[in-house]
C-alpha cells in the first residue's frame, strides 16, 4: 500500500491554523450565552478597575473613588448604571403606553 493511498482513506481533519485553540475557546464560550455574558462582564470590570488603578489617589478622589475600595466602587458604579438603564426603560414604556391611550379611535 502506498503512502498516498493511506492519506486518501483517512477522514479530513480541520487545520490547526484555521481551527486552533482560539476557535475552540470561542465555540465553547458561545455555547451558553449567559455564561459568556457573565465572563465578558467580569473581564470588563477587571479591565476598568486596572485602568483606574493607574490614576493617582488625588485623581481618584476627584472622581469620588478611593484606591482602597476601588473594586467595590467599580462594581457599585456598574450596578447603579444598570438600575438607571432599567428606570429609563420603564419610563419609556410608560410614555409609549400613554401615547397609545391618547390616540383617537377611528369611527366606523
């Protein structure tokens, strides 16, 4: 049996260059969107905290933050932003409902 005959009988495998570890990691993460979102949020909070750590204590104080409680402060800011977004969404829904109630009804 020749070498070319052996290669033709084996099933084709994906190339490691095209389908490497990054592709495998991405497919694993996208399998459960809520897990991916949680990972993404944790990563973003870590990056934001690390970026703010570059500021001096004086600069952090101007923002109302402290180096001693920076991780908690960033988490608090994220929760506050989420609550405000929910409130805005609810207000917009109320305004939309109010507009729909005030529309004139066409006479038949």
